[in-house]
């Protein structure tokens, strides 16, 4: 399977607009982590009404971000969902250069993603004393400031993506093999952007 098959690259502005809603990002992340879930399972996780969660799941499904997982239904009444692409979704600014509102939509989605990432990290900081020492010792927060050109930044992003995919595959393979003892979901958040001091 190629990386193209494993992630969904958004090139349609209407599809990207799906993620301007913060609840959809939270639901997508919850479903990505769970691998499969029903609207009621997800509603419990995001503390929202099942009917509202169902509505937003259908919106994501309409653009192909999630698909039904009928193989998990035991009675045919429950509607199970899963992410349609193993690696989630990606988007690039260049794909929307010709769209009049492209930059505004990208900024809105990116800000929503940043807010949910910051919220997740702040939650960890608030709760870190409850984690075993081995986890707090392993957790990290880093900032690097290399002097690069645009092509080097792009290459670095690709290499980091490949590294993270290897670790994701390793964790999934262990889970599939039943090796779940001592494993937790881990959020790794990195950003690469130019700045002038």
C-alpha cells in the first residue's frame, strides 16, 4: 500500500470546509483513535447529543472522510463508522491557490486543528501528575530552529512523516497481534514554519 492509498489528500474546497467545524475535528480524532465506533460511542466521548453527532458523521461521510463499518454491527440497527483512509487526511495550500476563499478556509481549518491540539496538550499538562512516572519521563516538548530553505523544509516534513508512519504502523501491528499491555495513545505534535527574529 502506498502513502497515497493510506491518506486522503483534500483538494476540494467544499470537502476541506467540513473541518471548519470544531466538533467534526474532535469526532474525526475520536474515531481515528477508536478505529471503529457508533454515534452513541462517540457522543459519550465528546459529550454531545447522539443526534448532533450523527448529523456531523453524515457530513464527514458525504465527503468520503469516514465510511460505514457494517462488519461491526451485531444486530443491523447500529451504524458503525471508521476512517476511510488509514493515515487520515492531508491538505496543501497550493491546492487552493486558485480558489478565491481558499486561503481563508485553510486558515480557519488550520486554526481549528491548532486549537484542538493545544487543548489536548493542556489537558495532558493538567493531568500529568496522574500518569505513571515512566510516561511523564518519556513525554517531551521540543522546539528546534534550523536555518533552511523551502525545499529543505519540505524534505524535512516528508522525512518526519515517514518516521511517524513507521511508529504508527509498529503500534498498530502490535495492537493487531494482541500486544496491548502498557500501550497508550500518544499525540506527537510538530509544526514547521518560517519566521524572522
